[in-house]
């Protein structure tokens, strides 16, 4: 009887993926062994004998766009397992697909919370197909024909935010005063979210329920009553630290669990007396994944669809930042704070760290940190770089030392700082190689006053509230922070200062109120003049004035003081910073060009109104610089990503190498319209603008007159025109002039 031949071993995964154009990926089928895997800790096998969920993930510009299952090896690729995996991956909120690699094909599945075993692949690419090698390029460029099915990067963020907002709206009405303080609702919901995170990540186990909350039957009952919430809150304070999401008198030591439990019992009983037991129904719903009975939770998904073991902390930070604005709407409105999308924040962090000499030792500041999206991403990057430098994974002590010694955040918002502390705590726990037992994760000191600092708040002139607080720009901020940081990064407030209107006030009183913002703008101007004078630019300092009461530029000037010499500054700013061609705005831009080494300017004007940065109507940019006075021949790179609806719809955008153009700063100063023209045009349009603005440029009337003369005279006129100035063909002018005008009007509309 003939012997059966053994099955041929599958080709290496790298070889098979290369057939679809994917040549670089991160392995997810092994225990944590390299720093790039840190962003995918939740997807890695935790034991050597555990069947991996996935084989790999492929990224583009730091964003996952294709998760890979290798069906040719021992992995769970049956329909039921694939449906469960797609639901799991939906929590990560990536604009990505799931690809199942077969022996000669690649099956593509959408990722979503409602995936079922009956779902067929939406596309099967045969490896022998001549177009197969271009598949990954189509994903990168956003031209894959099924792209409309992508949920985008904001899907999970929006759903969690909607659920939290419904809870907040019930107890803190948008109009009128509720019975509960908005900060209290934020802290209670935040504590329930944190405990849900501990449960989903298996940092706390059911066997520990009676130690945590003696009256609870299960961990998910930990906030179901006032008594349970009191026990659980006291346990959280004693196990981790008491300075995040405070609800009671923080002078009671976190180690005095009995005293804190008594104080919490009083707080939660008072809360129940004010609003009834329904508040605990909402907190219970966060842990149980239930719909609250009634109209409060009528959404596409509920808490039960979410798995906090797989939701990135960056997404939670994004939620927290928006949620904090709901609790302090005046501060959010007046300081123009919007959450920074994770993709933009990640790009800025990665680019900033790429320019740091010793990234593992870098000290990072976000001077308007909000709920901490930049701090969380920078913290993760610091841990990663420490691993690369030391050659082994950082332990608990090292991770906490990085947090306390290398990360700093300033803000004026109490709610934002509470949630920033929570996000940093969660990040430190997530990065820890040994998250059990939870008592081993205790933080040595409060973050507030050491890592996170609150400066300012609601200020008043007489009895009137001032629309903007100087916060971290104020003179009360210690100068000990100067020349301390290797990276100053963030998204400062953008909206120009405006005074509150009250039609019932007398003219004199109205004038007095207007002077409050005038005084703040004088402070902004003084900051700029101080920095310019310190850099020996006395003439610029003498004439500098902060334009239009805009608050963003003072943060750039202060960044030059906070940063060490020669290190990195990276700020998300309104595009008006370089868009003015005359007046105070242009003079401020000139002052920047002379005072700091601009290294890169990414103009996002064409991305506004898209899903790249939802709800942001103002053209924005990402400014990168070295904190040094530039030389006379200094250049920087300027890039204007174009609007690509297929890609932008999922929150992504591209910066191709041919889009980044080196620009001479002297030329930008000489030709103020240059960057506007390049925003929506090309260097050909620049040549047309130069021709149109040349002193000897033929006027329109003369041009048409030449067309009405005999052929010989027209030829002589054109010959004379060419001898005085070489110009592009006249056919470029009509189209390109229109494009340049559109660019100008777009930027000037932001005044």
C-alpha cells in the first residue's frame, strides 16, 4: 500500500503577504518581545502555549490598516471565531480591515460590533491575479473599493462619549442648574469606567470581590448601591492612589480605608437623596453593559458591546477630553478647546521624538494638556524608547519613574486634569508587565502638583468673569520650568478673545469690560516681546504686537522658554499663523521665522470639515521647530495634504514625500503669499504670481488692446513684454490666479 506524502509546509507569511504588496508588519503571534508590539499588548498571546488571535498587523504612518490571520497555521479561522475576532477588533477603533491569508488568496472582512458567523468576505484577492501586488497600496491610498464600509477612527470614541453624555444630561442639564455638580458626575462615571477597565483587563478577579466590596455578589455590582460604591471607592483609593477623580475630603489619608469609606458613604447617600437610586443604575450599567430602563440609553451599541481590555487608552483620553468640556462648558467655549484626534496627536508625538537626541531620557511638557492625549502617547513612547535603550522591558518601578520624572502637563480645567490623571494611571497599569496583584501597582505619590499642574481658572475683573484665563501663560507659573524640557508639544487654545455681550449694560461699563481682553492681549504681547528680546531681536521685540487677541501664539513663545536650547517644539495651531500677508499677523509670522528654527509645517487647511478632525471648521496646521535662532539660509519643509474623501472619511490622511517641499525662510518673508499659493497650487502657480506681481507686468487692458491691433504690433508688444520679464504661458494665469485667490480668501476668512 503506497505511503501518503506529507503535506507541504506553507510558505512563510512574509512571502505570502508580499504577494499583496505588504512588506512590513508587526508580529502578533508571539509573546511580547519588541517595542513596536507595545501598542498591541491586548492582542498578544499571554502564554507560550496559547493559540494567537492574530498573526500580524500592518500599519501606515503609525495607524493599523490591516490585521492578519494566517489560516495556513494553527489559528482559529472558523466563521464563529472570525466573527468574535472582528467584534473584538472593533473596540480598537482603527480604520482597518481583517485579512485571512489562505494558501493562494487573501480574504477581506469588515471589522464591526455586529459581525456574525454568516458574514462572507467582502473581497477575495487571488494571489495569481496581476493586480494582487497593488492591494496594500490601495489600502494606503484609500482607493480600496469597499472603503465606504470603514467605521473610522472616531467610532468607539463617539459611542462611549454618547453613553456618558446621556448620563450627564440626566443629572446635569445643559440649561439650568442640576441637583448634582457636573464634576461629581464626571468623577463617579470615571471611577466606574476605571473599575470596568480593571475587570476587563483581569487586573481584579472575582475571587477578590469580598475584599473589594463585601456587600457585592459580583465585581460588576461594585457601584450598584450607595454602600457598594462607598466600599469600592475606598478600595480604589487605598490600592492605587487617592488623587484621581476626587469626591471627598482628600486630607483623609488614602491608607485610612475605614475613614474614607465612611466619608464616601456620606457622599453617595447624599447623592441618592438628591437624585434617587437612578444614578447607581447608570453606574451599574457601565459595569454590567446594560441599557438603563427608559430613554437614557437608546443608542446603536451599549456598554455591553464594549470591551475595555481592547479599547486603546488614547481613545479613552479622547473621550475624557470631550467629556470634561461637558462639565465645564464655559471654559471649553472660551478657550476653544476641542479634543485632538488620536491620529494627529500620534503623528506629532512620533515626529517630535524622531528629532530628539536621546528619546529615552526626554522630558515632555504639554502646557495645555486637557485630558492628556499627548501625555498618554508621549508616556507610551518614553517606555518604548527606554526598552530600546536598555535592551529589556521596563518594570513597574521604571515605568513609574518615567511618569513622575519625565512627563508634565499644565491646564486650567479641573475636570480635564482629573481625567488626565486617570488616563495616565490606566496607561501605566496597561504597560506594566506584572499587573497582578493590583496592590503591586500602587503609585508612590499623587500626580497632581508633580506631574499635572493646574494654573488659573475662572478669573474676574470686579464682579465680571473674564472670558479667558492666562493659566500656564501667567507670571505665577514658576520660572523653574524654563529650559527644562526636551519636547514641548500640544494643542493650545485657538479662538480669539471676545468679551461677553450684555445689551443691558451702559456704554461706559461695556467699555470697561472690553478692556479686560485688551489687558490680556497686552500680556500676550509682553510674552512675545520678552522672548524676542532674549534672542537679540530687539527691533522685532520693540514693534511686536499680538495679532487679533489670538491666544495661540503666546503658547508658542512660552514654549521657546520652557524648552531647552536646540530641542523640539511641536504644536497644533490655526493656519492663520502663517496665512497673513499684511499687518500684525504677518509681522508676528516674521517674528517667528526669525526667532525659531522651523523644521516642518503641515498645513491641514484642505482637511477641515473632514473626519480627520471632526467639528473643526478653522484651517489648522502642525508646526514643528527646533528651539534655536535660525541662520540666514535656513529652510523648512512645507506640506499640504490634499482632501481625499475616501481616505479622509475614515479619519486618515497622507503626507507623501513629494508633497513635502523645502522652503527658504528668507523667501517666505520676501513673498508673504508664497505658502498660500502652495496650499492649493504648485510651483508653477508661484511663477505666475511672480509674473503678475512684477513691476513691469502687462496690465489687463494692455493685453486686450494688443489682441485688437494688427499681428505685427501684437508681436512687438509681446516681444517687449518677454524682454522685460520672463513669464509662464498666459494660459496658466486664469486658472492659477483663481487658485491663489481661493487660498487667500480661505485663510483670511479665519480672522
